[in-house]
């Protein structure tokens, strides 16, 4: 088997600053208050992903999921440890990532595709499919700075799924948008999975993770606390069963979205 992603002892730290101006910092220091603090978003995480695996990354808000995804994408580098990937990476790691607010949707399709490594000629070939999938109508020729978060997501996801890549990353791609669009996204991701590409899917939705993924990674406060079977990973997230009923309801909602796939 060919290794698609290798993460070894990756750690990423951030600094929190409590005051914005020099005056505020000076006053705080004179009063003995803290002016900054640091926290570890990803803490000594190690795992490997083989080509063609579909991985679900789960955890509570603030557990480090998006930070880990950005390191895999190359947007961030770990402070210590290594993150290695093989092949072209595409996907949607943040709503509107790679878009310029003053450019139109059409112009941003070409800009976003270029960031993902496509030439203008290659983008021409997928342009009609991107536009049809995004389905934002006349807004395609207006600046994306006027778009809603749902429209950002539609256009960004549409570009990402039509790029020929080896690794596809998706961070809460179904968090915005209506049910028909979510169904369309899930169906497209199923196509990507069947094509043999590696999928790294970040989601709180247990139902969609069950359908899309072969394996689950769970982060808790930056640490990898589970790596294995999907059902076991979802159970691991219940933290003693206090939210069992809520999670079961969430799975039911998710299964509705995937019923037509």
C-alpha cells in the first residue's frame, strides 16, 4: 500500500494576546495582569493514512481538528514533528478560503483553481461543471464579498470537487447550505471515495461519517485519543453517555440526508 498522509509527533502552539495596544499592555503589566498566554492546539499527534482510505476526523469544538487539517493542507506547519503528504491536495478547509472578495464568482473560480494547481486551460475544461454544481445563478458575475456563507460554500466546494486530486480534504462542508445541496455534496463525495482518492473528512455529523468513512480519528484537547473503527470512534465521543440521546437524534437526521445516495 502507498502512504498518502504521514503525521509524526506533530505539535502546533498558538499565543493568545489579551490586549491590543501598547498602552493596554503597559497598564496590565503594571497591575500584574497577564498580557498573553499560549495553548497547544495539536499535541504530539501521529498517524498514517493509506491511499484510498476515507478518514473521519471528529472531536468537540476547539479540539484541534481544523488546525490539524490546515497542517495537512500545507497552510500551516507544525512547530515540532512532521506532516508529509503525497500528490495533489484539494478540498474545502474554510468557507471562502482562497477567494478574493472584490472579484466575481467567475473570476474566483479561476483564482481558486490556480491556487489548487490548475492551469487556465485545465480550468476551462471544468468551468461549466463547476458552475452547474454550484448553482448560484446570476450571482456568478457579482463580487463574492456580497455572498452569503452558503453561497461561499457552494462555490468553494464545487471548485474543489472538480479538481483532479489525490487527497480530498473537507472541513464541516455540510455545516451550511440547504438539504438539497447537502445531499448533492454527499453524493459527490461518494463519487470521490469510489474513485480511489484519499478522503479526510472533518465533521460532527455521526451519520455522514458512518457512511463516508472507513476509519475515525478523535481529537481531545489537541491529543489523538482514538484511531480505529467508525462505530467505536463515535461511541468514544459520548464521554460517559450524557449526550447519548442527542447523538442518536443527530444520527437520525444525518441518515435522512443520505437516504437517496
